[in-house]
C-alpha cells in the first residue's frame, strides 16, 4: 500500500502543481453529492482548511466547481459534470493501492 500521505502529496505536487489537489479532488468525487462545502472536504480528508481552500480555488479556476448562492455561514460549491472526477478518484486510489517499501 502506498498510504504514505507525503508520498501521495509528492506525486500530486508533481502531476497537478499542488500537493493536496489530488486528495481534495478525490474527496470531492467521493462526496456522493454534487453540492458540498469546503468543511465537508476538510472533515473527510483531515487536511487543513486553508490548504483545502487553495486546492478548491484551482478547481474553481479550471471550471470544475462553481460557487452556489450563499445559504448561510459557508458558501456551497457545486461539482460540475466532468470525467476529471472519476480520473482523480481512480488516480488517488491507484496510488493508495501501490506497494511501497
């Protein structure tokens, strides 16, 4: 198993330009609903909210998520339909499943 978070983050940084983007994107894909908040992703990944926010901004800039009208304390986000989500989830899972030393 390639469960060393630091190793997964090195791959994410090299492949996606952000150490946490792959984990965040995989968590968004696995969320089960198209609508989510950054707090949902923080809870599921245990990644610091500021680091999640940076990754989400990259996804917003790419058009993969969009901000929905404010519904209270936290802005809800919407996951756009894209093959990217399945690919991110699969890539993350493949890294988790790889054997390591």
